[in-house]
C-alpha cells in the first residue's frame, strides 16, 4: 500500500493515472497452468485483486502458458474456479501469454538484431559446465560471437521446426562473470515439438518464463508487478529485458514473502509428487493444501481470506503456525452452520423402562445462540446410540458421563440412570442397559451427551482428516527454478514426513435422519465432534460422505491469546508487528555476510556447515559432504541479499 500510494502521490510514477476511473492501477495474477493452485497462491490472488479494488484499479488474470509440455486446459479451468470461489472477478481481463507469442518472437529477433541475444548450440551439459557456480564465474560459449545474420537465420530455422529439441537455444547476452546467476546469458527461447493447448502445432519454439512474464506485463500495461521473494534476484533480469526492448510503458516488479504454513506443503512439485505417488486421491484431496482441496475439505473462502489478511504482507521470510488458520476456520463456521447430533463410534443403549414401540419427537435448536436459525424435530425411542467414549466401566468421580452407579442427560431428552451392561466374548461392552427418569427433560445434570435414535437414525460414511505432514513439520518452500534445471535427488525426502494416519474412515457412524437430505458442500457442526461438510463427490440419493473440516477443540492460537491476555493481543497489532520487523531489519544490517553461515549451528550446537568459500558461503555440509548445485545457489542468493543489507548500514 505504501508503494502504491507513493506512486500515485504528486511526483509519483503513476500520478497521471489518478483520474482513470476503474483503471488507476493495474495488477495481475499470472499462474502457470501446469497444476492446481495451493494456499500460497490464495495469498497472491487476494493481494493482487484486493489492491486493485482498494485503489480503483483492475486486476488481470493471466495464464503464463509458455510450456506446452506441462500445461492443460484442465488446469486453466481449475484456476478460474479457484479465483471465483475466493470471490474475485477479472471481468473481461483474462489473458494468455500464448496470445502474445507473435510479439514476443518479434522482440526476441529485436534482441538479436541489436546484438543482445545469440543462438547457442552447446549441449545441456556444456552449458551447465560453462555457467559456473555461485563461487566461480562462468565461461562464454564458443557460439556467443556469431554474427547477427547467422543468429537470425538459425533462430528462424528453429521457428520453422528444422531442429530437434535441445539442439539450439536462444540466450540473452548478459555477463558470464556476474555474481547474479540469472544474468549469465539466461536462455530465453527453446525448441519444443509439443502441441500447445491453445495454439496447437503452430509454434516450434517457446519463450521461457523469465523472458515472457515481464514483457507480458508491459503489453498489458501492468503498473505493479507483484511476486514472491524468490524472484527478487530475477528482478535484475526482468529490468534488463524491459530496458533493452522497445517498450513504451515499463512495468516495475515488487516482491513480498510467500505464505508458508506449518503442516502444509506449498510447492507445486511436491504436491504433484503426492498425487503421482498415490499418497492422496487427487489434487482436490481434502488433505491437500491446494485451494480445491481446502474447498472440498469445507473451508470457506471467508475464513481463508481472513487468515491471509491476518498474516499480512511482509518482506521477511517466516512460517505461520497452522493454529492461526484453524482459529479463522472455527470462528467463521461457528456463527453460520447448523448443529446436528452424530455418533461416530456407536455404543447401543437400551432404556428398559421406556415402552417398546413408543416414540416421541423432541424440539432441538439448529443453533444454540441464534434462534433465527430455527428448530428441528429429533425422534426418540427405546434404543439409542451414544459415543463409546461417553461410557466408562471404571471412571473417577470427575467423570460426569455414563458410568456404573451414575446418570447422564441426553441432549434435549431425558436423564438416564445406569442399570447394567452386556459384554461380548472378548470382554468388550456392546450394550448398556439404562432406565430413564420421566419428566426429566428440563432437569439439570452435570453430564449432557449427544445421541441418535437407533430406529430413526441413518448411516453414512464419515472421514476424519488430519494434516498430511506430521505434527509441527513443514515442507521447505520450493525455490524458483529455471526450466530444465537439475532436480535435487533429495527433493522427495519430504515424503518421509507424511503422516500415515492422515485419514480415518468411519463406516458405522449413526446420524440424525435429517442429514440424509444434505447436499454436497452443506456444512454442519456435529455436536461435540467438530465441523463437517458433505463431500463434493457424494452421490445424489445414495450414501453420503461427510468430511471433517476441523475439530471443536480450541485452537492453540486461541488458547495462547486467552492465557496471555490483552498484552499479547496488543503485541499482535499491526503497528507493533511493523516495529518488530523494523528492529529485525536493523539487526540484520549488523550481520557480516562473511560470518552469517559460519555461526549457524544444529539443534545440538554443532556447526551446520563444515567448509566455506572465500566469501563465507558454505560448500560442504556438517558431515563434510559437498552441497549440491541447488543448495549452493540458494545459499549464494541468501549471501547476496545479506551483502546488500550489510552495505546499507
């Protein structure tokens, strides 16, 4: 907001747009249609569309469909559905990078003509070797000094389909000695003999993302190109392209921290691995952190957007406790969903002194604190189901549910007194015999439990979900990668964090009869058990599936606020959070990048890295093994960022 307000202020970059009603600023949400969106994308969608709304502008939905090998119309449609579900509307401003292929190709030829791009014929291995590393400069390709004519001829032949994939690439002429690896002659066009989901087989060459997305911003007149922090080191390349092309309105890129949440996977590659490995039943499995998975789980768009706004927009990398998301979900659902009684782990209770064949209807509130939501009839008869956990054969005095010698009240019903119990051959209690107290429906009792009439109840499947990752684990965020970059062999290690008990299916649950009429996405609170939603794939008229959205227990976030009181609540205010960030920034300015990694240790106090280069960038892990290229690249990026911060002090 501060950036936009400065741009719109007198003397600002966008001041002349202030009077353009409905078009004061332009933002964009630019997903690649190569998978389903996750909770991190929900943050980007919310930020881009909300800022446009706030400042009287518009937000474009643009599909960066530059890689036909991975893109499908299915993903386009799912992304559109996700954006609409979150409550945002792009109107007539839905665009595709593929619509700009002719212009992008023309600009690529322009770079060749002005000596800023060349066709490289090195193979993949040679290019990787000559690119250097974060600690050593790169080496220029032997094809770098081809003439403009030769480069144009080769590039046009690439476009005509004369060459095989990988035989040539078009590269920008950057600086092979740059400390920013993104400036070392980054490839900008490659050969792909793949059918495109929109353009068919028209093209044999396709632009790479780093070249395409900045120019797409320029074509669409985007005023504020907002992306996540992993693209911060790509900004130099973004600006290089816009500076070296005949672009009238130059867009400006800004970065913010991506959304990382404990127990959540926020990486397309890792989510795809979960799907491909059959850990889940698809991209919209309710355990997935995809937007479609959260939707199927029963999370509302209001709860998700509230969570995102509470997280805020910062430059600092952090991991948000999932307890905050849980708190937002519970608070949202509590006020709006009707209550029902459902027994998940049933134990039969026979009321011996209630006449056989007799039944009666009780009036039950749909919401205990909102009478306007009305009432419903629940049927009562001689046999009912209760939760197995609501009976104990041996129980302490502090246990106020059903037990030998004790009594308990049925919600909206009578007080029951224990009489006897029946066990099977293994000693398991299979039935409890009770008597009821006539006229006790208004009586007070320390223990009140839910129940379902065995004669009138219904049977449906109930699924209890837990997080895919084991408690307090968080899959590391995915780095921005060059297409074709070697994938670290350890990238699948996160599968070891998968919770084997993330799904429990209950096939013997007993539900109020009214629930048989529920429709997909209808939400309810199952009293004392949690919030549930009818699964989207439940067959009409057939047995339904109810997914647990979240339990009723108070989230860790809410407990923390209750215990800490107003002082902690005030500490979470935006003003104090901004002050904390400013203090952290000042502290970072004092950290010498040459020492920042040397002092890092493991939980048991041992050095995290064994060897370093001359700049203090780690080259070997704590066991003395050489770090892979991906890890070295990430560490060098952190070093470069800290170097800039340190130099500002």
